[in-house]
């Protein structure tokens, strides 16, 4: 076992599997079921993230989902840092794997969340100034445009650019990959933003319309 852990490839594989399993825990689904609210995938967008949990009318569960999904990103990075002595490349493996686990959980047929909360947790854990910048991007753009999805997309796409200009080139590459994945998960939101049909924050929507879910 000791020789196995001395191999960087074996260590990376172990970290990737464990981080993926952590990321694949569907907190939104588990919390709504535990609260007797049924399957969150049967309402709204069908997403397991905090935004769709909020559509159950339970703000507490939505907040808990947001914190737990972000916590997955924090835990994956900090556990590797604590156990493995801060090798940056291994933290990046954990970050990528926990996000993939959240977006594509094996337990739910690889249909998971959109990854924004987990992304924020990763950003704060890897380098907290970058996490603060990401949160500022999200809140400022969402406030100015009143589109939650626009704020989320500004955060995930602005973070690698910010990392680059702060001379954190390894983080710029990591968050570029993260941005591409989250952009793909938000392709429906992007299409609606371009078409002008994305609902704004607080806007009422007909129940028959497809519900966008930025988180």
C-alpha cells in the first residue's frame, strides 16, 4: 500500500475517485426527500441544485443545499492539502473531480447540478482572494442585469481571466477548464440570454414554461 501511494499516478487516481464520490452526493435531492417534499427532479428545471430546491418554497433547504454543494468543493481541496502536504497539482485533480462528480453523479444517471456553488467552494479553498473575486463577479452582474445565470456565467468565466492577470497561471488553466464545463451545463441558459427569454430574478413565470436553473 505504501508503494502504491508513492506513485504520483496512483495517488492522483485515488484522489480523483474519492473527490468524484464526494462531489456526487446529491444534497439537494437528499434534503428535499428527508423533508418530505418528494423528488426535486420532478419540479422546475429538474435540477438538484439550490435554485431548484428553492422552488419547493423552503428557503432553508435551498440555503443548506447551496452551502453543502459549496462545501464539497472546499472539502475536496482542503482535505488533499491537509493529507498530502499541499501539492498544487493534486489539489487541481481533486477540484476537477469533485466538480465532475457534482455535475455528473453516477447515482443519478450522470444528471446532476450545474456546478456554480461547487465552483465557488473550490475557488475559496484553493486561493481565497480568487473566491472573493468570483463572488463579486456573480453578485455585481446579477444585480446589474437581474439575470442570476448571467451573474453565474460572469463569475465562472471571469475567474480564469482574473487568475491570469494576478500571475496565477496554474489556476488560470484550472479555472478555464472549470469554466468550459459549467458553460456547457449552462448552454440552455446561454441560448435564452441571447434570445432574451431568460427570466429575470424575481420575475413570475408560467408553470408550463421550462425553468432555467443557473446553479
